[in-house]
C-alpha cells in the first residue's frame, strides 16, 4: 500500500480541512497527522514582530490503495492546498 507523506505549511484549521478532504476519498485507506511542530526562527528578535511569526508545519501521511491512487491523492492534496491558501511539500520521510 503506497504511503503519501507531505508537510503542510498552514494553521490548524487548514490542516484539519485537508485531513477531512482526504478522508472523503474512496481510494484512501487512512489519513493521519503524525507530527505537529512549530518552528521558531533563530535569526529574529523576540519582539513578536510579524517577521518573527512562522506558520505551523503539519506532517500528514495518507495510505492509498494502489500506485495510481497515490498519484491521484497527490493531485487532490495540491488542489486542496491551493484552495486552503496553504503550502505543501511532498517528502519521502519525516
């Protein structure tokens, strides 16, 4: 069973909406957020300026039923990310 792993750069609401959208697909066996990390920048001050605030990263993994479905799943992830104003990065492992 192919596993599609991706990192979503966005807020909790965007990650929840992405996971809900993927759960609706017939060719997806399982979807889960495997890690949730907030990344702080080392090159800024601690004054709380807008440049100090970095979006949340969500590591999400989805199990497709076959290789064709995994390709379709990637397409859905990209479309949903665009609709949610989020960014995604597909990775081999977290």
